[in-house]
C-alpha cells in the first residue's frame, strides 16, 4: 500500500510504500522524489492503520 508524504523542503506530495505492520514504528532515510533533498520518514500506526510523516534532517 502507498502512503502520501509531504516533503518538508519543497512541500510537494509523493507516495511511499508502507512497511509491514510488524516493523512499525520505524524511521527511514529518504530523498524527496521531487526535489531530491534528504529527509526522515517516520512510520507509526493507530488502530491498525499505518501513517507516515516526513521531517527534514534539521528538524
């Protein structure tokens, strides 16, 4: 399943693949698919639903 993520640098939205529920919570180093700037994507779950939040490296 794909999850929407908003880049903290360019604010464009792109999709990332959801990790298996057994691996959540976790964080992943990722480069924006639009502007290529690095970020961390944090995955967590609530009521069995996985969600993603992106943060810049300086945040």
